[in-house]
């Protein structure tokens, strides 16, 4: 049974770097002082940074740590065990029927919005926060691990106060007397009191219609769930039951953008999605966002576009069908992108383009185009990518062995040391480190504060690169790890994908370059832990990377799974995986060779 209070983590998991040296006592006191000081993530203190640097510096002197390390009061054996149990529960959200599965995800997305509205409405104390339903928890975790989008979405839609709500990880790991999943009655009551007829537990066979509001006549429309999924994927249209407008994802998302621009023009604190973040420090920069929004959107061409795309601006009489065709002609992404191009040329000719952040319009388009929900990313696609990664984490080792979980806390601690030493490098975590990072992001305010103090910005795992770039960065990470700690980094072979055919050809043509490649391959060989026994068993120090785990996901989650590595591209959408998926034989051959097998246990034991 899990411990009942997160505040007891340090008592249960004591940092032990050196058993006899006085440095160890100093390190412990530094961590206790650092962890006891909880502040909002955007409020820095020099004393706190000094304690953190002291903490990492002392730990760095003794890299051979056998006991688990508690990081930022949240990364411990206890929280990792609870998180693994939750990930196992997430694997139960599967269905062999592709349509039912996508319908379930679409419904869960709406329920996640209800959940955020609930927290914002009631603003419950942190210690008595209700527990979300499992489908809502899945979307919350997937959203939180896209931490830059999560930070901007929560602050933009609700306010910074929402970042204080951590995911109730330990509470969700509770069991009843019979060992079944625990349903908190107070949470159930809170949910029912806020969500009307929405059930607390979501079933796959839920065939209730969806309600969408026509943005032109502001009337609710009842829509079949399968048609709604197709509408979200921009694969179908819906005729408004009131104004007869043909609605599709292109028109609806374009209108959402124009409505948000109109809202900003009325209230300059309501910046558009994609503009709030400072991409250099991965932090909210409201001042620059307002400046960019004014320069880009406080333009006559935009005001005219808003006027032409809204019946409220035309002043036309009823019935709306007489003037709706003119609205549809001016409310689509082709027109919007043409106007954006006009604005950029105007700013350039006036010399004002230099005051606008580079690629900011691309970020705005990415945050709105064909997205019907208010978030700045395709959350259904993010959930599917997240589930792919969950499978890989669970098959990475025998997580029922507590010593492996304890070692993961140590390796995450070392990874933070590496991150502090190379803050501008793109470091690729292995699955055990990724589990710790996922866990850390479930405490968003603490995580933001911690990494800002660590490296001066919010550290984000960039998994949107191509497979070749990921392989290059994995190789660089493995070399830096071996150089710093003189130990292997991964059980995967970093040289396998780094040794591309182009490098082999260049090595033959240019012998000097060939010597460089040979030396790099020799060094990469030292970064690999080859202690893998027969049958793919794994020992404490062997770990896999994000691309080395092969499991039969079609069997686990139904035909929506194409075998595509969703982590390779943040821009890949779930409809691509459905309509362009390979056959089952192609899918199985696209995976790398099997390294570990995994059968999820019913539950991981918790002390």
C-alpha cells in the first residue's frame, strides 16, 4: 500500500551519497533546505540556486550511489512505483475496434476540459483535490508531458493559479479492501455535481451524441459520435441544423482563430495560442507576446476579415442562409494565410518586422489549424503518442524489482547533473530516465522552478526530431555520460543508427574521415551495457532507449496502431496513422529486433 502523504517522502527515502564523510551530511542538509523551499516557478532566489548547485556538486563527486535519491521531493521509489502502476492501468484503455477507440478518445478529450473547468471553478485546496476518472487522468498526463504546450494552455485559458494543481499520483494508487481500484466517493460526488449527466466512469460503448456550437449562429448542434471523430480529422463536414452552414475542421478552426484575435483586440491580456512562450527559455513572456500580437493582428486587413466572417459585423437581416455563403468564403485557412503573408510584407516594408519574433506566425498556425478544441496541440494525437511511449517504458525492464526503480532515481539524478553541465545540448533520455522525467512533470510548478534554477530555463525533452537526428543525439548523450561518469549509458547500441550508409561511403572516399568514424564507433562501444542474458532478460544496469523496444501493439491496442514511432514527429497526427498505416506484416518488420519481453503484472508491490 502506498504511503498516504507526499510530505513523508524524505523520511522514507533518505539520500545517502557517502556513509562516513562529512560532505554527505552537508549534502543532506542542503537538499532538505532546498526541498523545503517551495516557490512559484517564475520566482528565483539566489540562495536557492546556491543550495541546488551545492547539492549537485557534492553528488557529482560520488557518482557510485547505491541508495535511491529523492529529487525535488517528488522523484522517489514510492512515486515511481505509483506511476508505474498508473501506466499499467492506462494499458487497459484499449479497444480492437478502431472507431470505438477514437470515439472514446474524443469523448475523453471533452471530459478532460470538464475536469479543468471543475478545478478552475471550485479551486479546491491541494491537499483535498478530487481524483480524476482514469480517461481524464490519461489526457492530463499526456498533456502535462507536452510541458510547454501544457504551460501555455493552462495559463492562457485559466490562469497561473492552475499550475499549483499537481497530478494526484499517490491518491490514484490507492486500493480498496478487496484489492480492486479505489473510487473516491468525494471525487465522484464533486464530478457529478459539476458535470450534470456526464458519468464518472467512461465506457467504450458510450454512443451519446456530441454537442458542438456553430460559431456563426451560436446554436448547439447534436452530432453523431463517429461523424464528430471524422469532423475532427477534417475528413467530413456537418451541416448546421440552424443556419445550414457546411462546417468542417478548416472553417471551425479558422473561426476559432478569428474569434481569439477579436477577443485580443478587445482585451490585450488575452493573447493568442502559440505566442505566450519565450522559446529561448521555455517560459511565459507576456510582455513580448502582447507586443507581437499588437504588431501582427491589430491590422486593418485582420479587422476586415473578422467583419466579413461574422454575421454580427455584417448587419444582415434573417434568415442567415442569405449571407452565410459570403462568410464561408472569407473564413478558411487559405484566406487567413494570404492575409498573414500580406501583414509580414507590410511590417517588413515599414521596418517593424525586426520587432516580431521569428516564426511566431508559424506557431500560431500550428496552434489553431484544424484543431477544434481550445488547446494548442492535437491532444488526441498526443495521447496516442503518449500510449506508445508508455508501452516502451513498461517493456524496458522488470519493474517489479524495487532495486531497478531505486537505480532509476540515481540515473535521473546523474542525468540532471549532465543537463546542468550541458544545458544547450539536446540530451536523449533512456526509458528509466524518461519515466522519472514524466513523473517530475506531473508536479508542473515544482518542475518549472527546479529546472529554471538548474539551467536557467525549463528543460524540455525534444522528441520531435527525425529518427536520424535522434540517433545522433543519443550517441552524443551516451558519449557525454561515459565521459562524465565512466559507465555505460544504455543497453541499446548507439552506433547502430549513428553508423549510417552515408558515413560508411564517406569513410571509404575520405580515409581521414574514416579514422574519425572508427574512433567514434570505438567510443560508442564503451557507452553500451551488453549485460543482457538469454531470452532478453535485463539486469540492474541495462536500459533501452526510446526506439529499441518491440512489442505487439496491435494486439495491445487495436488496429489504430500503425507501428509508426509517433515520437519521431510531433506534427504527425492520429489520422495519418490510421489512413496511411502499413499492413500488419509491414508493421511488424518496421520494429527493431526484440530485446525485452514484457507482460504487465496486475500491480507492482508498494511498501
